[in-house]
């Protein structure tokens, strides 16, 4: 069999994998949006069966043989094919270490835990969720033991989200953030807050929906390939580069929740929608990593969406939709209102300055669960203690505390650190973007095509062809440096809350 034929087989294999991904992502999406709660158990069974089938497909002996043969002749392959074989073999090696029953058990436990979490969060009932959490922690500990018994469990888990991410590097990263941000947050707490009565609402849901549509259009999201739905926890899921779903949530007394969820998830969606044609059926046809993905949502949400220039663009639209609230408001007042820095309880609603502390808390708790002896049952107490220590806030109930995020219910431990890392990547990428593109001018004209084109050219089109480190180096001309993030926060919040910061 010649190389061409082998490449053909590799492509056919990837097309099958994409079909499984399409089906399973669609089922998961439905489970988080429209499915009646009674369907949860049957959905779990279906996902368990499908994940077993996918496992068999990925680990089939003939696929192994194909991948090993392609690896032998890797120097004769083009970059895309070489990377596809490399990624598939890496994943296969990983899966072959984990018994199929464990993979299926995780899928099933995560699906059941997610259904339980939705109810538990509603009722602020951690006790109902705790057994699920405990089970998932046990499964993940076993999983890490299968994958790399010689490594710390938490390093193995983080590596699933950001290749190479480990406690040594993240301790240094968070250490730097903590020492730079703690005094800043303290000073912001002392400083007075601007008066923002216009943000109190009520904001009619139908009008908020109109705003969502406007935002998607401003960003230039292709509405024939991207739709917006609603869910308890906003998220993005992609079935292919032809069908990306984003969600938001509406509350009438809060405008910014929906506003910035749409821009954030829109940033994730734009990445997926802009991946190159050649990767449509490839395993490389998705974002390079969770942190690179987050860098794209944060770049749109914060670095563009929370800028003074973007507030100038936004204000006339808000005046049109909500005249009672915004008629006398200036762009500067809006800018200050969407950048209020105030320690708070909910991560997804946190301002840019205090956000990294929410992640630091989760990072330390995960470290203690997987590297120490912190038990699931003790997590709420530790959570509440950390919020008091780092943010100075008292957690009134578990719904606004430990139950606020969906990640642990899905078995996603080691995911959170990538949020802070991604936000820091975004600061450096944004700095490079501004050197080439007049972002302020885009805000003036409301035409963000130059930003989209630059990001597509530098990042989006490549999917997973390049690693995160390679992408940063190629895009910014230098290796990752968290200094850009710290400088950005210092300057922005220094100006907002007085030069003394
Ligand atoms: Zn995100």
C-alpha cells in the first residue's frame, strides 16, 4: 500500500471520528439546553455507549498499524498529515493505557453528575451533589494513574487541557499574579466607586435579545453557521466549522451578564468558524488548546469589548434599546460602569482585575484535592474560607459558592487554570494585534473585519496544527510573557481608580 492510500485511510478514519464528535456534542448541547430533566439518565446511557464505540474506533488494531506506518515515513508527509498522525497516535497511546470501562464510566458519571448539578445549584444543595463529585474525583485519580503513574495526578489532569501545563509553571504564574494583584485589589476596595444607577435595569429580555443579535453582527459572526441559545451557564460548542452553537443567559436586572457572555462566547465561536477549509474533517480542526481558545474569547470580551472605544460604539445602541436607562449617560460613564472592579462571588461575572483570584482559588482547591487530602465533603468550607481570604467576601450559600461552575460536574478538573493562562495570552496577543491593526478605528466604524482577518491569518486558520507555544511565538514574535497581562491590569485599573495604584 502506497503512502497516498494510507493518507486516504487516515482521512476516512478522521471523518468517522468527526461524525462521532458531531453526534456526541449535539447530544451534550441538547442536554444542557432543551432536554427535559427526565431525559438525563437515558442520555447518559446513550453517551456511555457512544463513547465506548469511539474508544473502539480510536484504538482499533488496524488504526494503530496505520498510524505507526505513517509515523515511520513522517518526513515524507506534509505538515497537516504529519500532525494528524502524531495527534491520533498520542491520543491512542493515552487511551490504550485506560481500560475502556473506565472511559465509559467517566462519561456516564459526568453526564449524571451534570444533571444532578443543575438541580443542586438551583436548590443550593451541595450535599446532593457531593457523592457525584466524590465519584468523579476517584475516577480521575485512577485515570491519571493509568496515564502516567510516575507523575503527580494534578499535572496529568492539567496536561489534558493545556499540553505541558504543570504545577511548577502554574505556581510561578499564579505567584506572580497574586503578588501583583493583591495590593491593587486592596487599593481598589479603598477607592470610591462611581455611581451607576443606569445599570440597575430593568432590562427587558426581548430587548436584550435584540442586543445579542446586534453584538453578533458587530463581531461579524456568520449567522448561517452560528446560532445563539440559552443555558444556565453560557458556553460554546462546535459540531463543525459550519455549525457552532453559543449560549447566554438573560436576567432583567443585569445587562452586562448577557452583553459580555455573547461577546465572550462569540469570540470562541469566531475561532471555530474561521478554521481553515483543509481542516474541516481533520482531528486538527479545532482550537489549539483550551487556553488559546480562552485567549480568543477574552480578547473580544475584555481587551476589545471593555475598552473605552468599544463603549463609544455601544452607547448609541443601548440608548436606542433602553432609552429610560441610558438617555443621559456618557460613553465615559458606561466605560466606568462596565469596568467596575469589586471583589465578588461569581467568577463569570467578575471584573478583569479580580477574575484571576477566582481562578487561583479553584487552582489551589484542585491541587489540594488531587495532591493533598482535601475531601469532596470539605470543599465548600475551604471554598468559603478562600473567598474570604483572597477576595474578602462572605459566601452566603453554595449556589453562589462551590456550585456555581459546571466544570467539576463534567469531570473537568485541571481546566480552570487555562482560563487565567488564556487571559494572559490574550494580553500579549492584543499587544501584537494593536501594532498591526487600528483597533480603535474598528470601534469607530463598527467594522471589525481587519481584526478578524489578522486573527484568522495569525491564529484561527491553523486549528491545532501548531502548539500553543508555537502560536504565541509566531503571532507575537516572542515566547509567552505574563508581564503583558500584569502591565495591562496595572495601567487600566490604575487609571480607573486613581494614579496612586
Ligand atoms: Zn470561555
